[in-house]
C-alpha cells in the first residue's frame, strides 16, 4: 500500500513514519520506511524503524479462577485454569539443549484464619506443559488468595557431574510470558 501524499511530493521520511506510528498507523509507517529505502537503501533511521516495526512472535499465558459449586454459588473454593500458547520459534531458542521443557510456574498466597494464629500461606510449584498450547486446571485454596503465574522454558534436568565431563553449566531458564496477577 503506497502513500500517495508521500510519494507524489517526495515527503517519505523516517520522521513521517514516526508520525504515522505515533498516530497508531503501523502499516503506513512500514510503507513509508520502505519508500525511503527504495530511494536510499542505507538510510539508518528508516532501517532501524523498520526493524522495530517487524512483527514479533510472543507466547501468551492467562489464568482464571473457576468456582466449583454444584449450586452455581461461588463459595471461594474452586480451581485455577492456566491457558498457554507458545509459537514453535520460541521453543527452539539458541543454546537450549534437546531436553528443554516448558513449565507453568505459579505462586499462590492465601490468608489463613488470623483468630487461630495462623498467618498467610504460600504455595509455589510448577506444572509441566506437554504441548506448546494447552489448558490445565489445579485445585485452588479458599479465598482470599492471590496467584502469580509465568511460563518458563527450562533447560531440563541437571546431569550428574562425572570425573571425565567435569562441571558443565546449564543455560539459564527463560521466562516466555507472565500472566496478569489474579486475586479471589
């Protein structure tokens, strides 16, 4: 899609592309950068802006509270439902070994009965994801409670150290997505 105003009057510039971007017209900004590069293939500003405008694949993760009541009345107990999706390109990151695993890591903080001297409780665990996209449910404590959830690409289990192999470092785990915090 060509911008007739920019093309007819020679107004295509990285500055015009930035104006389009500030107004939310991403496609106009891309087109303007491409027009600039047709006339000057080495224009650094247009090259840098076009690189920033390149679509990026991202992983998604959401969590929601599902009440578990036969009557339909929410009693504060139920399940947390995790829903994730990871593009294949993110599962094949450089430096990650073949035994890489995908996990939903979560922390749940729940208040306990203060009258009995029982303070807040923290549960921290993970669920292994067997597919790049999926859903998983787990039991949630009585409210009030909150959950923090993230999707992590881990380098797999640590190999035992041997005399011949020495100590080999694993690549660090990578956080692919973080869900919005949830309270119930």
